[in-house]
C-alpha cells in the first residue's frame, strides 16, 4: 500500500522564484558603486552637486534655444534630457577623480597610482625605478620620508617623475636621467617632472595632463623599443624598498604594456 511522503523537506514550486544568491561583499552592484563614488566626492568637494546641476542646466538651455529656433521645443527637450544627465555624470566623474587624487596626495607611491590612469600609448613601471629612504625601512609607514623616482615611456620620450624630499629626489632623478641617457641615446628626450605641493611642483591631479602636453618626439614603435630596453636594464637593479608602494595597491594594467 502506497504511503505519503513524510519528508520535512520543503516542496519546490513549479513556478516558484529561485533562491537568490548571497551578494559578494567584494563585488558591489552598480548602485552601491555609484553611492560610494558620490559619498566620497561629496565629502571632498561639497560644491560638486552644484557643478553637476550647472552642466545639466546648460545642456537643457541649449536644447531649449535650439527648439525655439527650429520651432520644435518639446522634441529638442526630450533629446536634451538624456544629454543633460550625461553632462552631469561627466562632471561627477571628473570630480570623483580629483577627490581620489586628494585622498592619496602626500602618500608614498601616489605618483604610481596616478600613472595608472594613463591612456594607451604609455608604458610605465608601477614600482619606483630609484628610491632612497633614511634609516631602516620596515614597511609602508617608514616610506613617508622616502625619495622615489618613477618612469614612464611614451611618444614624448622618457618621463621621470620624482616625489619625496627635494634633496634626495633631485639626486636620484639626476642619476636616473644620466643612466637613461646612456641607454636610449641623445635621440630620445628625457623629461623631468617634480610631483608635490610646493612652489614649482606639479600637483598630483595635473600630472597626467602635464605629461600629455609634452611634445611628441618618437613613434609608437620606438616607444615600445625604448620601454623594453629600459625594462631589461632595470631588471638587474631594483631599489631597496618593499614591493607594492602604491597606496591603493593597484595592479599594473597588462593591456597597457602591450599598447592596447
């Protein structure tokens, strides 16, 4: 005689909803990411919201004027609304980038973190190519008074960027400049930039912009050759500092090394 199943397991419904997977705390959704970016930006720059509104209103005003001129006000405003939202998001992205730079400015390895935002055509080293720290280095806390030199290669040539105490950074970057000149020759320009807050220094938020303003002197193919040559020479002489000086612990973009 057949008996009913007395199992205590819950029955699965034919059209029931599937159980949701638990969210990964290390992979927040887009809304959470937007919320984090907005909170950070608002904290660093309270006027960011007004710049966003100004950008959106400017786009809507242009759409309104064009609509009045063409006698198609509603049509132009419908098109202008998403464009206004896009303009506000562009302003937010710029302000968020500036806020992120403000948070890491003054920390050891901040220059390396900024170089990670370089576009295609640039090749850089995440670790410093030359460094000098007073006393024994036991970790990141001992690197605040360390002089460091970072290197990037692009169409303008070789760019050396220094941070830290001026005396030590000046000595290190001059030694590195002579070493680079011996390797690449006189045909490849070597540019020197000082990153900092003092007079004559380049603020962290303007480093990439300053590098892009440099005149182009070599081709993309020559930049690849120069980078590989410097990489091969520098592999045998690493600075006496622990790895991972980037305060954000950002990994090198391998696609950038291949020129994307």
